[in-house]
C-alpha cells in the first residue's frame, strides 16, 4: 500500500503531546473513513444497489454516482447548515470519539488513512475531539468514504467505498499498539477478518478485553460462519447487536427473539447487549438480565451512530465499574443524544441534553477537563 509512517505522539490539532499513559480504550478501524451524510427522499433509496436500511460496500464509481444523485434528492430542513455533512466516520471512530469527547475517557484509534483531503479531514476531526492518533498510520492511496442516506423517518442507509482504500494490515500490528490499554473495540467485517483476528490475538497477550459490534444485518446474514467462529473462540468479552443483526444471527432457529439472542451471545461473551431502537435495550452478564427503556422522547432526526454511541455510554459504565443496568441506562442516554441531529457525531447542545438526562436518572456524570 506504499510507504507509511506513524503519526507523532502529539495532538495534531494543537501540537500538545499526548499523555505517556496508554489510552484506556482503543478502537481498531483498519481504514480511516469519511462520512457524507445527507437527508434524502425515499425514491433515491430504490435506485441504489442493496436493501434500504443496511450497509453494503460499493465501488468508487458507484459512490461518485450516488453522491451526484444525492444533489437532486436532498430533503433540507431549516436546521441544516449544509445539505451534505462531511465528518470523520465509521462505527469504531464514532464510539471512540464519543467516549473521548463526551465521557472524558482516554481513547486511541489503530488504523491507516490516505494522504489526501479525506484523510486529513479524518485526522483533524478526531484529534480535535481529544482522540490519541499515535497508532494511526499514514499511507499512499485513497481514504475510505461512505455515503449515509437518511430518510424522512430518520433511518439510515450506508454505502461505503472500501475496496481500494488504504488500511492497516495484520502484520503491521505490534504488542506496543495494545500495551497498557483495558479495552479494544472492534466491528465485524469480513474484509477485515485477518487484521481482526491478529488484533484479538495480540490484545489477548496484553490482557486487553475485546468488544465486538456485529456491524449490519447484511454482514451477519452473508458471513455468519466466520462470525460464529469468532464468537465461539471465547475471545470476545462484550458483544453488541441490534435487533435486525440478532435476528439474522439466529436465522433458522425456532426462537429468533432478542431474549433468545441474548442467551445465545451470553454463552460465549461475558457481556451481551441487544439494542432495540425505540424499545431500549436488553443485556446479560452472568445470570443477570436487564431490560432498559429508551430515554428521551425526541423523534429521531437521524439514526446514524445510535448503536455506536450506545456502546460509548455502555463502555463508560463498564470502565467506571457501574452495574449492568446503569451501563444500559447511560447507553440509552448517549444513543438517544446522537439521533437528535444529522450524522454520527454528537453536537455540544446534545451532549448537554445527555448530561441532563443522566442527572434526571441519577447516573454519575463524567468528569471532563475544562
């Protein structure tokens, strides 16, 4: 993939050195990704490849074609400052950024970005949110991109371009990448299986706990066998699935309910969580099972990042040693705050909304640096 280098151990946005201490939570996102988020009408979703509501990879020319079509299908609102919002994206990046900027947890990201406009946008956005980028490599080649199409009901359809984008390879990972951290966040992706397996192997050597997100119902449906292999390895400590992913995981079984999915996942993972959209979440740890309602009554403007930010809140609760129910409640607060605006990044006003909800619930507020 061309020459590469590690970013210096500094906060690129302001030149300040990062702490010597390893980040508490690391995220592996092999390819840095930039999201192009737009509100569009239903007709566009019927013109693009794949089912509405999911996430399947597209070629670069398909990505360009969709971006061009977006211009004629925009549904704008008075709150939109721009018809298309372009930000650092990717499920892992969303979770890590939320933990760092909203919860004050020290976080870093492992991956690679291209030496192009999109790559530098990713770096600028993540570093300005206090994410440690010292494990992020720069390579020659394009940075991954994703079109996120949001319909009138706030549901999102994702079409990522990943095939020729630069990414970190399995043989580039070292024990130093993971040393001293407590958690590693992963997202299931068949194209990244080799690097995912390598990361798990090395992380386990460093006593790092593993969190896995099931990514999308298409990914579970189409590549169920290698996913089951990962789960049954016993190396996954925490697994997040949404209701559609949970259903696909149990396809063919008599009972495909969220409760059945939780029991299935808990056979292999110490913590299992299934998010249920407006119906909240259900989680299991050992013999304890909790079901927690969604928090807040705001209509979803955009569901992009809801599961990612739920994970931010849940993991914050875990590192603070909170109960399973408290972890879910905080996840409901953080998942509920990101859907109040367009894109997978929480706005300052919506962080304040979340803190207020946490206060109402009697949950411990994060201590943030001034």
